[in-house]
C-alpha cells in the first residue's frame, strides 16, 4: 500500500531544455512523484538558476551529478531520492546512470540508452546485478491507441502478422541548423555527443521499438541504406531499412529528418492474414482497423469498446484530446507504481510493468550498430541479435 510519493532527482534538463520540462510535467501529472533535487546543467550558473526557478531547496541544487548522487546517497531513508531521471545528450547518459545504479538509485533515462552498445550492455548487467529498475522513455508506446493496437495483435484479431511498415519523417534538419545556433541540432549531429548514427539513432530507434512493441515480434535481420542529404553534416539525416521478423514477417522502416515540411509524422501499419491496423502519432486518438472482407473501422480513444490496456492508459473521456504529455506520463506512472510496489513489498500488476526497460535500450543500441554496419557494407543483410 502506498504511503508516500516517490522521490525524484534529475540530471540535465535545466532552463530552456525542452525534454527536461517534458519529463517533469509527465512525472507530475498523476501526483505520484516529488521532484526533490537536481544537477540541471554542466554550467554552474545555469544549474543554480534552474534549480531556483523550480523551487528546489538550496542545499539540493547540485552542480554535478557526482555531487548529487554522493550527497543524496548519504541522506536518511525518509529524505533520500528513490530514482534519478537522466535527460542529458547521449554521450552523458552512461556515467550518471551507472553511478546511480552503483549507489542504489533506480533510473529513468532518455533514449537511446547510451552512446554505444557496450555501454548499454554494461548497464543491463548492472541492473541485473542490483535488481534495480531502469525505465527507458520510448514515449510512443505510452499512447492508449498503441496499447489497443498491441492488444488486438496479441489477441490474434488479424491472424499471423505478415507485414510491418513504419515511418518517421521530420523536416527540422533540412538545413544546417546546427551551425545557426540550434543547440539540439548541434549535439544530435555531432558523433562525439550523439554516437555513430544521427537520424536512425534519434528517431529510427523509436520506429523500431514501436514496430516490435505493437507487433509482439522481434527483428532478426535488417538491411539498411543511410544517407547524409544535407552537405556538410557529419551523421546520417535520412535512411531506409528492410526488416525480417522472428515469425517470418517482413518489414520496412523509413526515417528522415530532411523531409521538408514534416513535423513529427511517426506512423505505423501492420498487416496480418485477416486484416491490419494503422496509427499516426499526430492523430493519436484514432486507430484504423482494416479487414480483408469487411469495411474499415475507426477506433477512438476513451470508448467503452476498447481493451482494458487502452482504458487503463486513457485519462479523459472520449473526444477530449490527449497526446504526447499524457503518453509520457503513462510511462512514468507505470514505472513509479512498479517502484512503489517494490518499496512496499507488493507485486506489481502486468499493467504497471508495461514500460520500456533496459532490454529495450540494448535492442535500440543493437539496432543502431546493425543499421550503420549494414549501410557501410553496401546494404548487406545483418543478423540482429541482442
């Protein structure tokens, strides 16, 4: 039985940082989390100012993550944080995550989980050794109609799955905006900060995770063609991947950040023997269900006919828009309910356990390694093993 809020600290995410604010909003929606401390920037002045703006106690505004973890670990149990959220660029994921786990703190971390597959596997080993929780914020798996799609596939509504088609076009990197003061673009296109892949590491991993999550299948082989479209850029900004799944199904994954005019147009279509489904992130409350011998059906969030999983992750009545922040909050809620159950010695339900974990992070890094290797090998097929 819950007796208190779950206490959170944050690494990164200071003022003007988009994703840090998103994490704090999502963590706060259900009233389960208390934001207690932070090392919010590598710039000491920004760290202090950000902490003050967020009304953190002066003695819990830290200038480095090392200081935060060391001092928080020495606090009494009734004050010490329970988990640390890491919202830094990719290159600064591994250090704070490993130190947090070493000091007994659970972790929520932005994707991709680390800078390399080796780092991801080290984190997986540490999670297994410590028994602590690690949640990876693959946001799109938190939408209620994604839950509905997953449940329908699981229930066999479409028969054996034959084809998976997922696309993620954006247009925000159609120019060299990283050289025009766009900080988010600058680190995402820098191999030292982002890793060996740009577009596929940033959004292709989301598409791959969504394909596996809804279909219930695992990618076993892939063949990739990555491109640097904008001259002068150091990492891929566009790519296409052919997929093979463990049941024999085939798939196509396309991701681009140079699709001029596109916003965040993630979409997925999955087809089985009897029919299929279609979902668009920019119209998240709608799921199209298509049948071989019947008219297409339109499923809408907030309706009584939906699965228990969809209802559990729906927050407002039908016709009231809910989207990205609520999906993000679903991941935080499920993680914190699982953590609360662990703290109080109870067993979390399957619904609580429905959040991306460290194994998803390892698969994401394996995906990045595999698509880069395939592309560099003149589009050879590569086995996908994690």
